[in-house]
């Protein structure tokens, strides 16, 4: 369920993990750390807290027109997680680049998916001041520090490839603190270094025709533990009638992380980002820290890659080549019993509409027919021999000029 959200309130002092440094408490608050005590300082208007190499840590830095960081807005109305504080979030307003920082209700964290403050799955109640293992994630741990006269748990990360050792309170290579297999080196009874109720029995098998040392793990009777008396033997002693001392090697609770091969060297954390930064991934096998696809690192955080605009393509429309239609030639030949009507030739790139009747013995020739550009060829007009004179429809508003020649009459 969502919880009440309030504007961020500055804390007078808190605790820094580092002794003397500058760090971002959130996107608008810089902490000056002196002897592990953090002294908060709110960034001025137009500034956000950033981690910059040139300053050796965090600094309140001005936000430029083209500045895009984990603490700037895109100009849309939205809620974003604060990259430095899980219990805070950023409220972005339309057209604004600098967000307003809000804090969640006590013991709740901002959920980017729901956009509300929720109790975390790994909610931790601090038993006292100090550092404690995260039972759900060995790459993290809780640091309980006093804030406003109460203890508050802050979840922190181990370096990539390392796990939290709840015995030493340090982030270490998990391969170095796993149980070591016991191997018999000589005959005798030997205490199990990790369990006082068990012991190992080692026997030399060469005395009976065998080879090497045979070992078997045995358990003492109920309510008794194995007590080593000398270098190579001991006995089971009652815990009811006496108070035997049990000396065992404590075993951290964290196993070897997935992907870590203990036959390989200890991971060397490093890369283009730090594991606590958003979009930073960890390769547990070698300690390499790298950014998700679409982001690039500066050694601290992962920044979105500059957007690459596709090249502008120019579409060129090429007009089809000018085509001059062949001049259609219509031949009309009509034969009568009395005489032969001479052939009439019409030559024009556009058809003309004639209202008068052309004498059958007249030949009309268009001497100044306009040139017409067309993508297709105008088919010739065929006139039936029984219909004379022909009538054609013009597609031009200006009829062509016709020049009449002297008719010739045959007798």
C-alpha cells in the first residue's frame, strides 16, 4: 500500500561510510564528511548534486541546457527514483529540468514501478548501532546509524564479486571464507573444526594391507561434545555434568555467488561504474562493473548514450521524360459508284471539333499543330466509311489553326 510522501527535510548530522569526503545524500543535498560524520548542505537553485572526477567526489553543480544526469528531468511530468537515496524520489514538472526532491515516510522506500513509497521486502529493524548482514542478498548489507535520535538502516553494496562476511563485518571474496574440507594427515581422532558434536576418525590402512589413511566423520552421543586433549586424540564430554569448552571456526552465512569460480583469482572490482549506481551491472566472476545497453559509464554512474538521429534523407522526384505522341494519321477512303472521293488527311497532335461539314473533295492539313507532351500515345481515330464527315472531340481549349488548300475536283 502507498504511504504519505513529504518534502525532504535536512538532517543536521548523520554518519558517513568514508572518513573524510564529499558525498550526495540525494539529488539536492551534498554531505561534507568529516571523521565519518556527515554535515548536509542543500544545493542552490539551479544546481544538483553530482559525482565528478574533477572534484574527487560529490559537488553541487549547475544544470545547463544540454545537461542530462541521473538528477535531471526530461521536461515531462513524472516521478523518478533518487539515485543516491532509496527513500527519496524526484518530482518532475512539465518543461522543467531540475526536480523537486521528496522523502518517503519513515522505513519506506520509493517504488519506481508503482510510483509510491512502500515498505521494502528487505525491511530491517536495527538491533543496535553497527553493520549487519542482509539475509536475502549477500552482495548487500545494512548499516544502522543514528538519525534524529533513532536508528535507521541503510542498505549498502559490496564491491562487485565480493560478498558480505557477517563474522568480520567486511566485504570479502566468498571463496576465502567457505568451509575447508577436512583431510586426514595421520592416525587419531580429531575435532571437527566447524562442529563440536562431531569428530573425525583417521586410521592407517597400510597396516592391514590397504593404502593411505581412511577417515570417517562420527557424532558424539546426545548432550556431549568432542573435546580434543592432545594433538591427535580426544573424547566426548557431557555438557550436562560439566562445562566443556567448544572451540570452532565460525562460518559466514553467505555462499559463493553464482558465476564465481574459486579456482580463479580473487575478483578485482572496477570498471565504468559503481554497483550502487542505477543501470550498473556486475560480473561476479571477475569483478567487472559495466553499464546496461544504451548507457555509458564515467567510472561512477551510467549516463544515457547520446541519441543518434538518423540521417536526413532527401526524396527527389524525377519527372518522366517528355514524350511527344506520334501524330496520328487518319485515312478516310470512300468509294462511290459515280466517282472516287479523294483521301482526306488529318494531321494533328490534338483532336479538333469541327462544326461545319467539310466537302468530300477537300483535304485539310493542320500546319501549326501544337506539340503535346503525353505519357501515353493517343490512339488514332477511326472513321467509318459510311459516316462522313468525321467528328472528333478536342482535349485542348485552343483549336488548332487549319489552312485550306484549293480543292481539286476530278471530272
